């Protein structure tokens, strides 16, 4: 992954403009490795940290999951992770506001172990020049996701093979306590259809990475 981290960091730095905030999108299907890559990129960019504020901040899309109670009431709990299970408009509005923010902003994160979003747990300094946004649907061609296309200074898409994704997703659910068969069913019924949607209906990115 070292080459990928360096490549994305160089891309972000090349897009920086004086007096403007640079927003970089890192997208890809579930279990593609985009979250790990995004975290590593932000950490690397912050090695040259300004003492007054970080050089880069990370905004994951997962913090905008709808609550389980709301999903259950709408019959969507089994589809958690699909586009319709996110506060998509709220997320897209937040990303757009970051482009011109003149004050500190606060955003939610997602606790995977507790399976819930935690409000206002990310603070982004208004002078931080680079924002790395990470999520499955950042480049999706449907609204409201497509409205972000002009906000991103550059886009990265992480795309392993479907076999690799299937193996990773199965292992993810096993680590969450499911049996082998239950993990495969969970991946096949929800995660893999979401992955296919992302792979087939996303805009082309400036940089394509194959995390294998």
C-alpha cells in the first residue's frame, strides 16, 4: 500500500491552491481497502503538521448511516449499507459546506462494533487545507451523490476483484461473530450487491487503484 499512499498524497498536494480548500474523494466498494488507505493518507499528510492546525482531515461517509431503529421501521435494516440507508442529502450538504467553511465544523463517525453513528465526534479546523472524504458512493452517478462531482479537486477509486471482495467481506463478518455460512449469506445478500452497484454505476476516477 506504500506506493498507493504516496501516489494519493502527491495527488492531493498537486491540487492545492492558495486560499482554497482541497477536497479529495477516495471511493470504492465495501471492503476495497479505501478506509485504510484514506486514514493512512491523512496520517502521512499530517507528518508535516502545522502547529496551529492539521494539514489534512478525514471525513468518512459511514458516519451518515441512518439509525438502526429508523431502518427497522422502514424495513431497511437488512439492507444497511445500501445507498438508501444513509442520510445522503445531509452528507452531501456537509461536504459542500466544507469547501467554503470559515469556522470549525463537526461531523459524525460510525462505530462499527456498536453499529451506530456517534454525532459530532469529528472536528475539522476551518483552516485545514486538505479534506479526504471516504465512502462507497462518492462517485455514484445518481442524485444526490452526483452533485459532489464538482466539489472534489481529485478522485481516487479503489477496486479489487469481486473474488477478493467476497473473501474480505466474508472474513469481516466472521470477525463480527458470524458463522462461515452466515457470513457468506450476509455478504451475498447485501454487501456484494452494493459492491456491484458501485463498480457498475460510478464515474471514472482520476486515479484507479487495485488493492490486492
